[in-house]
C-alpha cells in the first residue's frame, strides 16, 4: 500500500510538471508572436523616432517706449472714463493708474540721483552750483566779467547822449550817464535838443540836425558809436538805471560782436 501511494504521488507530480511546462510554452509563444518575432532582434528594424520640433509660444516683448506709451494710454483712458462717468470705481481705477506711473517716476528719480552721486562727471551742479553761496560767487564773477567787457568796449566806442533840459527824465538820467561814463572810462558827447542845460553836461553841443539824421525819436536817448566804421548801437531809449545800461551793453555787444 505504501508503495502504491508513492506511485500515485509520483504520477501526480509528473502530471503537474507537464501541465506547467505546456502553459509556459504557450505563454512564450504568444509573447513571441505578439512582439513580432522579438527573438530575431538582429533582423528587426528599430523604430524611427521622429524629431518633432517643440513649438515654443512666442511672447510679445514690447520695447520700453511701447511700454511707456501703453501706460500713458491706459491712464488717459481711465481718466476720460472717470470724467465721463465719475463713479467711485472709475475714479479709483484712474488713481491706481496714476499711482503706478508716479511709483515708476519716483524709482527713476531715486536711481538717477544715486547715479549722479556716484558719477560726479555727470553732475551739472559741479560746474554750475545752485547753493546760495555758490550763486553769490557766480554773480560776483559774472559782474567782474561784465565790467571788464564794458571797460574794453570803451576803447573802441564812444557815447552820444541826446537830452532836453526841460525833461524831468532827462535831468535824472543825465546823472546816470555821467556816472556810467566815469566808471568805465567812456567818452560822452552830449547833444542838447531844447537849449536848456543840465549840470552834468555843461558843455553839451546844440543839435545841428544830427538827431534827425540818426532818427532819434525819444529822449533821453543813449547811443554807442564806433568812430572807425560809424556804426551805431542804441543802448537806451528812455530812463534806465546804471545796471540796466550795463546789462544792455553786455547783451548787445555779445550779440553783435
């Protein structure tokens, strides 16, 4: 009996082995055909991989000028909308747009200052300072240069002074002309148009028609003349202060010469 039992177990084990081998064979054959004879790998052609270009979405990058123009247009549109329909919401949107612009401007101004501070050669205030003390020094220097120029012109030009002794403005202006001429060493020829003298120019010459020839239409009148070419430059028609004459001389002669 024991021997018979061992025989049955051996037969059962053999049947299970046969069934397992058959199933494995079928599985291998199925995979083999499914994979298109993968066993012949040296004969198979490799799958071609297509080089598909990856499409990158283009971003519309605007220039700085376009960005600024868009910001300006946006703020302008919101302003117009707020004016036409002044609701709180429209006004808020306009303020937000202007605040954005102001913020950008402030950042630029801040960094611009920092740039100037760290790059002195770009600082205009080094050569043209704006402090009170610097401006005072600048005015003094300019006045000195102006006086030197006026004094230099006295060597090439003289003054013709037309007046009427009966004219109150002429009497007052005669003292101004006298002081100006003495200060800068200008020679003055005074022309009396009405025969009434003034103490500043007791040796004034009577009008011999020169006033008409030079088309003098108002008194007092002060004219600079160059004897070499007989060129005339009007300096004053009516009453002026001494500093006004100085400025006039400088401005005119800087322009013509």
